[in-house]
C-alpha cells in the first residue's frame, strides 16, 4: 500500500498569511494526487486533482504543485473561511490512501 | 446541481449488519465510478470501496474485504454498501462520493453515521 505522509499535522496562522502544506508519498504516484478541505461537522470538499488542477469553483488562492512523491498545497492569503483540516489523497493505485490531515488554526 | 444523499446509518450491535444507500441526482449516475469513504470519530478520512459504472469492477480496502459489499442500481441512481460482521472499529461517518474521470473524487454526500456498539 502507498503511505501518504502530511506535514505539519497542525499549524497556526494569521489572516493574510501564505500557508504551505506538504504531502509525501511512499512511492511515485504519477501525479495522481488530490487535496480536500474539511470543516468541522461537514463533508470534505474537493480542491485540487492531478496535483495542480483546480476543481471547478475553487478560488485561485489555492494552488497545488509537485511531482513524483513530493507535493504541496499552498493557500496564498489565508482568509477566515480557510481555517479547516486539509487532506491529501493518492489515487494512483488501490487501496486509495489519504494523508493524516493538516489542521489549520487561527493564530 | 450534483447531489448525493446517503441514508441507512444507525446503531448496530457487533457482528450485526447494515446496508447504506446513496442516491445521486443532477448527473448521469450510470456514467460514473462511485466510492465510499469513511471517517471514524475524531480521525482522518479512510477510503473504503469503489465500483465501476457497470458494476463489473470493484475494489476494497483490506480491512473490509469479505465483510462489506459495494453495489449499485443505475436504474434507481443508487449506490449501496452492505456491511456484515460489523466491528466497533467500523464506527464512522460514511460518505458517498462521485469519482471523476481521472479517478479523483469531485463530489461528496453529507454522510451517514454508523455506530457499532452493544
């Protein structure tokens, strides 16, 4: 199984900050990497697919990059509605696997 | 508007069974792979199972193989998860998810809670 390791597991940031979250796969996943946002008590929301493509309706302040085994999610200017938990997921091979999540909190 | 609505969750005793349903609307259900993802209380997301549009291909996470069965009825725009031999560790919110053409999830249902406890 492919292991997905996210870092950090949590971070504190201020409104307006640039935030970067890292996701590392245990083997090459051919850029089949997605990012999701989840707010407390809510279903996840899809943000990015194929490592860097934005889902429809997702604001451009979110961006994804990386290739091979190392990927990043960047939020260019953190807003109050962005405080949430973010997950990466590989969908290169079964079983599909998620990272442990990164909780973005208000400083 | 794409909508996915799950139902069927509830309290069940260990070793019991439960069947979850998900109805899709706002898209051509029969054209999409569909998946189940779960989240134990206070924990992260865990992929459970996926099914091809015609039902002819299915995959499961190891922890549910032989106990859970994913199926679909395209005439009813419905996805199912039959869960047998339930264990305490199966307690979670179960989400139905639509899978986009490249394999990623693009839409999620609101989830249904399954609690396995005596």
